[in-house]
């Protein structure tokens, strides 16, 4: 959040609180100290500062919860971390543990326009015929073994074969479908957001616009809501929100309609 000025240390504390609250509904000072591997006295000082900024509800010896403002700021910090970590793993083929540590250090200083470009680049790599998992694997090989012109020629030929295959499959599988036809784990590119009312405006404000890549993360036991990830955000949408979104499946064949 641009209007909230927090030090890197306080952002780490708020991120830890956000994560713990997401799992347990509330956090204790001990939970925070254990997660960040710091002394309880340091946690107490940070809790007072976050409380003064109206980001958490805190009283000595009591549980810690987030205010609405704190929840929004915490979600933004977590989003920055996940975007950077995902970039290091998916694009740079960095080990996940190292990617996570590096994201922790960088998340406090990366400007939002640069962060948004990270998101777009990851989407580009995942959807461009020259990108994807094979391209990342090739980059990892290049980092350790180098490359020759013979390797490049083989790669180009393999890419052309893959493009032709995907093009032929696209005649039947890449048509626009309702988002409700996707199952958890499947990814898709948004092709259309129907309607012009308040609901469709809210959907677009969340970053769900034509061209955006989204992933179905989880469907609630009763089918509603559905958790998705788009542009680095984790969102929960209800059936009436999903009905107006058409997508093009990217991750495997379209499965059975999600039971909503």
C-alpha cells in the first residue's frame, strides 16, 4: 500500500502475522517469535508500533488480530514476496529455498511498476510457445553446461514441432469456455469478462481482464467459493462472479465442470 510507510523489519512482522492469522485466525507473540526466529522482546516492540499505526489489534498478553487496514497491507506484502519468489523459480530456475530467501530481502524495495512487470514477464514465459517448463529447463542446463549452435538448432526444431502440435490441438481445445469448466490446478487465460454492471467492474478491478493468466487453486467443499490466483493476488470468488468470465484453458484439457 503506497500510503503506508513501514520499515523492512515491520513489514516482516506484519507479513508473519498475516500468515499466522490466515492459518489460525489469530497470532500469539510466541508464534511470531518462532516464525521469525527473534526474541520475544523484539516482537513486543514491533507489536506496539504496528498497533500505533492501526494495522493490528493488540494488548499485552492477548492474542493479535489484523485490522482491515492491516489485512490489506499484509496481503500486499505477501503478494510482493510470492511474485518475486515465483519469478526466481519459474524464470531463473533458482532453487525454491534460495528464491524464498531472496524474495524476503527484495520485497521491501521493489517499486510497484517493476513488480507488475515481473508478473507480466512470468505470464509471458508461461504462455509463449518459446517459453514454458521446457524453456526453463533449457536455461537451467545452459547455466550449468553452456550451449552450442547444435543445441540451439535442436531447440528451434523442437519448438516448431510443439507450436504445430498446440495449433492443431487448439482447433478443438483452445476455444473460449466458461471458467466453471476448470478444475483445481488448471490454468487459463481470460478471454472475456461479460457485462458492464457493478459486478463486472469489480471483477476487472481485481485484475481479471482479457489476457490475464489465472489458476484455480481450490474449490470449497460445497463448491462455493472458488479460490483463484491472478496477477499475484489470491482471490475467493462466488459462482455469480465466475459465470461472467470466459477463459482459454492453458493447463491440459478442459475437465468436467466444477461442481458449484
